C-alpha cells in the first residue's frame, strides 16, 4: 500500500489542486460577469453626469443652505467602482449664513472609490484636490465628499442623489 501512495500521491494531489483552481476560477468568472439585467440599478450610474440642480447645508454649522449658481460640476462613475468629481475652474454656491449673504467657489477635482447597492451610494475612499474660496478669500479647509451613505435614483438620463437634510443633487447624463 505504501508503494501506491508514493507513486500516485503527488500526481493525484496536483490533479486535485488543478481541478479546484479551475473550478474556483470558473465560479469567479460567473460572479464577476453577471449579466447587466441583474445589475441595472448600479449600472445606471456608470458614465458622466452634469449637475443641473444642487443644494447643501454648509458642512461646518449646517445652518446655511448653499445653492448652485450657474454651471454645475461634472461627476464620472466608472464600472470599476471609482469615480471623479470635477469642479473645473470654479463652481459657485451661494446662500445666506445667519442673515448675511455667503458665496463659496469650489475648484479642482476629487478622485474617489464608491459602493452602490439597492439605491444607496457611499464614498469609501478619496483623494481630494478641491480648493475653496469664501467671499473671494481662499479657505484653508480640506474639502472632501461626504462618506455618509446617501440615496440615489436613476430615471432615463436623470440621476438624483440626496442625504436627508444635508444635500440634494439632480444631474443629466453627458455620456
């Protein structure tokens, strides 16, 4: 019996290991390449979107409501779970803070990673290059996207995002 074990053990083990690896790879291919019909909600995000309507509560005190004035920023959601928000040379938000007018101009971009499932989107990592000017003066604050989970909904070439009383955005598809 020991002769059979030595003679066939290694080839049997290698064959079993190869079969296991092939089976695992086939399962991975099936899981990763699910048909688009099974993932329509998440796939609707993929592409570029121009913000056409936007408001947010100021991140520091959450007492001022800032609204988009003029052209909006550009979002890009990629199939690999990464994205980018581009404010270009400046996107203007204005409102009132304790009765006084306030204007914030955001410029630059942020690259991010996200998850999206069942109408909930969450930024899970980011590298921000966004700068802000308030009343024409540079702000020292680091400007980043919220990492709180928020709701999204796609309707044809429209995308809506919102987080309770923190922000809401409406976008149109660019590509």
